[in-house]
């Protein structure tokens, strides 16, 4: 394979990899919202009197 062809193919590969990394990054950032909401919901659940150690027996 000629060096010019290798460079062109490598350029395609790098661009494709960047696209995939951007997609993964966006997916991870989108997960943060539901995780924060879930933590807040669990915090309220843990503080409910029915969930205190004395009433769990």
C-alpha cells in the first residue's frame, strides 16, 4: 500500500473514531441527569420514617 493511501485511510479511521467517541461522550453526559434524579429520590426514601432502622425489623 502506498504511503498516500495509508495516510488517507488513517484519516478516515481517525475521523470515524472521533465520531464514535463523541457519541459515547454524549451518552455518558445524558446519563448524569437520571443518576442525579435517582440519588435525590433515594435520599428522600432513606429519610422516610418507615425506613428507619427501628421500623425495619
